[in-house]
């Protein structure tokens, strides 16, 4: 059972490593972007802890076969629990209200003839090279070769002065590249528009072309920019002016002929041919009768209203003409592909490509690469935009991608993802060495192929609300899930960006893709625009958990991951578990995020999830059922020690989330016998809140925390003045 067999240090170490470079540990996630994917190693660990009698550190690195075990996920999202269960041979059933989530998991798990896919994908890229390849060529400033490849086009937003109509570039700064991955810092001159390389970033000196002082900071800041012609202060954005205009001001390119003799990257300002090719793309697209470019308007929303403020009213306005041309021509080739699974794979590639082929991508001046539109979980509109080479660049004779964001990159990522399905592996670290361990005998898919002659597996995926489904009673051996995070990450609003394109390419799932948007009033996220608050979140979770509890066999686990900075966001979890008639038998910590992720870096957010394990019947260690703050302190210290053994460096945010997990588990334990699931949802939430307040809650426990700046390795993180209470023998169990 998970409660006894889950090895926190072992899985914590693996999960933490996985989240640093998740595509290396679980290449399957590269099928398509989804948000906040939990580590596959975590769910593999949970499944093996529940269904294998072998110690986790042993079973983890060998083939396991759990045929006949039935696992469901009511909030499948990116599909991690289902993929791990399918790989172990389980029959799986998954639900998600978002059609993009349904489609992504479907493409991850469906078996694919990889050779047929690669032939079609490479044919598509070659056809696109013939059609628009010249639009991505430039003349090398060093050798004069006119067939150098443009990696990235850099554009700056431009407006006209409200008083004198003078054109103004909204440069927030003039630093194009730092000296981290290039020998020197590259600056754009504000006076002549040419590039100068300098050793000092803070005092760059003079432009080598016109002798003007090079500037680090630009004129556009805090939504204001002064006109250099008349001095008028202009405010931006201004939605009345329509979608933003852009001016091409620089390129990063790749010259194979000069690569061996040139140090660093290749930068240039656009010459007349570069500008002409941009104009040529505009004319060619203007004369193209589009069939696949969406005409959909961008509906109002918590996140999309940011686009409206910038004058974006239609999704197509978020792309330039060259991108729209490439996307339209690619879509035509894809829809002519006869093999259904290959066609669907290419359509999925197309959808994933969109996040790099738009005019909201930014250029990372340190890493020197394009940041896709979802590099933060929102629609931030920058002033400098990065247009990636649509085709992608392959280094001659090596078949290695140069740069990011093109068809070549997407195809290679997808190839690795589906190859992993046939030959999955794990990574083991020993003595500073990393070893790839093939797990022969396991595979991911719905049908066997030439390599896997096992019987066909049962895979049931549905696009719909799990609260509305009817599952046979006592039919499931486990429910594993990562439920929605109650917060302001609007997955549906973001995924509409891909959905409005993808639905035009899909022929076989017309009912799933019938809606104009992926948004649904029943989606379980907080959303001001749709009036969804904590009550909605709690009631929705309750409906789903009750359905799952009825479908579980007696004593089978419902295990899910969760973390949040606010204890109030945990109250719905307690309500849902209590409503379902289950008891929380364990709250286990595990790393689930990468601390350096752009969307959480520096926010104080935790990278630690709590895994809540819930059952209808079973037993819990007596020492886990504490009734004082110092009892919680002991449990949290034990968890922290185990995480440190797994090489996790802990923060005050991590500690807070671990405390929250134990408090919610204890609230469920103490409220379960008198719980009334039929009273108003507000009263149910209030009952949980009242119990936590009476126990002490985070506010009380926080008073006893040591200084978070102290060393976590040696400090007693939770310490109170009360006497330690003994809760019985360490192996004593309390049945429920």
C-alpha cells in the first residue's frame, strides 16, 4: 500500500531531477504543450507502491506488469497518471472537460507507425521548403553567402505620436545579446540603428558606426514613451489604434560556411533584401485564399482581456503575414495526408508549433533563443517580439536542429516522444554518474505492434465532465489524478489559442471539437470573468470525488496531488473528500515543480506537492493522528528530513505547503463522523475553516517556525514549548 511502501527520499530525488529537464526523463510530454505536468516518476512510484510487494527502489528499475488493474483519472490534463498506468499494463479511463487535454492525451497514448509518420513529416517540411524557404534566407555579413539561414527575426512594437504622427519605436532597452552565450554584449544604436559589440554591459561606450553613446535603457517604460520629434508623452497600449504594428530591426542568423571560423552567434540588422522578403510574404499571403486561418474573435476573459487592451480582437492578429502563410500552407498539406493517425499526429505538431510561431514570442537575450507564448502561464505582451524560422534549421550532415521554434524542432521532439512509447526507460544517478536504464517489456499505447505482442490494452478517454459520468460501482482499483489548481491560471483561455486552429484540421472528432472555445462554465479554476469562486471549486470537486468513490473497490485508493500558497484553497479538498465518504489516510510530500520555472521563480511559491491518499476503509499509523501543534511539528520535521535525504533544498513556502497537507488530513479525520454532506456548500466550507481555526491553523503554527534564512539541514523547523505527547507504539494502527 502507498501509505507503507511509498519511499519519499527515493521518489523525491527522482522527481526533483525530472522536473529540471522533464523531456529528458519523460520524452512523451513533448507530444504537445500542457501546463504544470506532475513528474511521471511520482505516479510510477505511487502505482508500484500500491500494487507491488517489491521495495520501490527495486521495482522502479525493472519491468512491471499490472494487467487487469483498472485505473481512472477524472482530471487527466496532460495525462501523466494515465500514461504511467498504461505503461505498467493497467486498463485506463480518463476524463477531461477541456477538448485540448482530451486530444493531447489521445495522441500521447495512441500507438503510431513511427516510420510512416517520419516519412510524412519530412515530406511536409520539404514541400514547405520549396514553397517559402527563400523567405527565411539572408545574406551573411561575413562571407556574403545569400543562403544563410535566419534563426530569429526581431521586431519592435511601433506607434505614431498622437500629436505629430511621428513613428516611434517602443524600445524598452537596446541590449540585444549579453556576453553569456556570445563573446561580447551586442547593442543596437538608438541613433543609427546599427549593431555594436562591447565588453562592458553597463557602460557600453560609443557606437562604432556613428559615435553616438550606446544606451542600455530605451524610451519605453511604464506604458509611456516620449516622442523624439516633438517631446509629447505617448501612453500605450491604446486599443483604439487596433492591433500593434511592428518594425523589423535585427536578425540572428546561421551561416554554415562561416560557423567553423566564427566565434559566437551571427547578428545583423536587416538589409534591403530582408525587408523585401517580409514585404513579399505580406503580398503572397494577401493573395492566398485561406481555408485554415481562423476568423474567430478573442472572447473576454481574465487573461484574454490583456490582449484586448493591446487591440488584439481576433486570434489571427497575433501572427504576422509570413507566419500566417506558413501555417495555411502547412495545414493544406496535413489535411491531404491519408493515414488517419499520421494526419492527426501532424495536426498535433501544427498545434504545438503555434506557440513559437506568433508575434507574442519574446527573445531571451541571455539564452539567445525564442521564448514561446506559454513560457509564462498567460498572455504577456512584450515590446520586442521574436519570429522563429518556420521550417527550422538542420545542421548539415548531422541532422541536429539549430535554434528553436520551427517544424524541424517539433518533428524531432515528437519523434523522441513516440519512440519512448515503444522503448521507455528510467534514469538512475549513482556516484555522480547518470545511467539510462531501458525498461524492456513495458510500453505505452493502445494496441500492440511488432515490438510488443502483448494483448490489446483497454484505453477509454472521454472529453466531458467527470461529475456527469456513470461508472460501474466497485469497478476501479485506483483513482490517480492531479486536480485543477484553484488559482488564476486560465488553461482554457490559453488553450483556445491552439484550439481555434486545431479544430479546423480535425475530421474524426467533430463532436469533441464542435464548440468554438474550450471554455466551460464547469471548469474548476478561479475565474473572475466567469464568476467562479471557491464555492464553485468545492462543489465541482465534491461531485467528481463522489462519483469516483462510488466506482472504487472497497479500500482502493483515490490519490491526488495538490499545493497552494493559501490554506483557504485547501478547504474544498477537505469538503470533497468528506462528501465522498472517504478518509484521508496519508499526506505525503513530493517535489512537483521546477523552482527556476519562469512563472514561479522568485514568487515564494512552493515546489512541493502534497499527495493526499484517501480510502473508504483501512488503517493509519497512530502516530499520524495528532491533536496538538507540537504533534504536527514532529510530523513535518520527519517529512522535511526525508525530503532532505532526497536532496531537496527546502524553503519556507515548501514548509508551509507540507503543514497545510497535514492540517487538511487531520481536519478530515476529525470531521468525518459528524459530517453532513447535504448542507449548503458555504456551511461545509465554514465547518472545515472552523475546525482549522480551532486547531490553530497555519497562523498559529507559523509563530513557532525558526528563521527561514537559517540552515534547514540542522534547524528544528517547527518547535513549540509544549511537552511532547506520545501517541502509542510506532507501529500501532488505527482502523477506519
